[in-house]
C-alpha cells in the first residue's frame, strides 16, 4: 500500500464508496436520534503515515472530543472519531434538546450523547466495510475523552509503529441547527490490512 503517497484513482474511489455508504447509514441513524433530517458529507479522504496524522488533522494542541473504538474480526485496527471541543459542545446541546455549556467538564449526559454519536458513525463504517468486503467486521465499545487528539494519536503511534491512517474529513448537518459539525474519522490499521481492504473492494 502506498501509505505516504496519493492513492491510485481506483483505490481512492473504492475507499470513498465505503465512506459514502457509511455516511448514508449514519445519517439515517442520527436522524432518528435527533428527530431532524441529517446530512453527512465526505469531502476529503487520504491515507497518511501515522506520524503525519496530527499535521493532517490540524488540531495542534487544541482539545477535542475523541472516541476510540477497535475494529475486531477479519479486519482489525483502531477507529477514532475526533470533533473540536466547541462543536462537540454545540452538538451535545442539540442532541439533548437544550443549550450547551461553554466551558467546564462535559457532564455524563453530554458524554453519553457524543459517545452514542461516535458509536453510530463507527458502527456505520464497520457495517459498510463488512458488507462491501464480505468480511466479518465488529466494533468495540467506544472509549470517550476530551483531550488534544495529538496526544491520543501519540499513544497509538508508540504502540503501533507499523500502522498508517485512513483519514476522512466529514461534516454533519442537521435541519435547523444553523451550522455544520465538522469532524475527522481516522482508521488506523497496518499497511497489510488496508491492502486487504482495497483488494476485497476491488474484487466485490
């Protein structure tokens, strides 16, 4: 897998199709959760060496809501959902039908709402990946935190030097919300695992 170069057109299109299908699944599920029409766009996709992901995400030392899940089954790796703290506060307020706190720790209800959002999106990707590759793909329970995503990625970099990242920049839009909720989705896997995904997608 050409981890640090641009993907070939067919490879990029195959992975984008997984993201598009997953976005449709997730939008339907989130619409049921919030009771509003929901759109999820997938404007940008890239494969990046794990040490270059922080620069690609562009968060620096800024805090973000981060949910980490593990892919289990025939395709293994880590799935990380990242949303800037300010947007995460706004989204939790929308999900809970009230106003969001501008500062201070996220309370249990807000953490639960954001974890469920990450779980829905992660589950949609795992489901789309499993269906389109004809592989068994399962997802662990999310671990949620609010911290600089660089710190989270550093932990994974230390433990998984051979991993690379499939980075997807996406936007969530809810009717009546008045803004987009930008987020990043990162799949960390070995080069061999990503190569297997592309092979399976090409054969389907």
